[in-house]
C-alpha cells in the first residue's frame, strides 16, 4: 500500500511555554491532517511560527513587540513570504521504503508534484537526501535519494499518484480547519491573523474563523 502525507519538519519542543504542545523529538516529521489532537496542532503552529521568527531588517517591518507571545508570532504575522519546512512523505508499506522531503523543502512547494503528473514529468524536493520523482509513460518512479546510485525507489501509476495528491490536499485543508478552531481557543487575540498566516505558509486559503467559545 502506498501512503502519501503532508508532513511538517519539527524540532524538540522542550522549554516552550506560550501554549500547550506535544512532546517531540528533534528532526522528525509531523503528518498534518484533521486527525491531530490539540497539543499536536499547537506543535505545528509553534513550528511554523518558529520557521518565520526572523528579525526585521532595514525598517521593512514593524519592530518586535515587547510581550513574549507577540514577539514569537511577529515574523509569522508580518512577513510577506512565509515558509513551512517539510513537504510530502510517501511510504510503501509493502517494502518499508519511505521518501522524505529533503533539506530546505517547504510545504508550499508541494505543487511541484503536479509537474510530475501533468507537466514536464519530473521534480525534485530538496537535498540531503535528494528525493526525485520522474514520470515514465503511465508510471511514476520515485527515487529516495538521487545522490546515491543504489537508492531505494517507489513506483506507482500516474493515476494513483494523482489520487494521492488530492488526498494530501484534503488533509491540509482539514488541518487548517483545526488550526482555526485551536487558535480561537488558545490565541483568541490573534486567531484570525494566525490562521490566515498559516494558510499562506501552506499555500491554502484561510478558513472561516469560528466564534470564540
């Protein structure tokens, strides 16, 4: 069975106290979907905010607020180009082979997968490892690390990959709905801008924000 999931690269959350988060190991991946519990959603929001926690330069953005919460969210809420480290993870449960996004890959770059099924027929997704997808007729061949001649591969029909990509997109939409509800409860003063920013980082339209319970 082939499984495709949108995943967010996460680091250890030890010492983070601005809102509840789940325990996590460094340099792992969290699959994003509508099935996450509130602490996992908090972990994802923390990580995406941290990806964009960059100091303002040359007066292009307002200065950081003095309060810890506003300070941590500042980059997420003020930067034009947002980034969520990760991508799409494909696993072949029959062989145990898994293709992971490489370094510097972002979830917004998942649109490159459409080039494989409907465009130029190939795409790469970061480095260290260097995953590569190539279309050969009606089959897509996925190389786990193109830098190695003996790399493991996954092969599947183009029609199946197109179906899996649609499912991954639904997972992200469902996740963003969870973020909207989570932010309304845990970040009521920032719920709308945080949800909108997370949507932009994922290249998704922001959902309707539910009323504050």
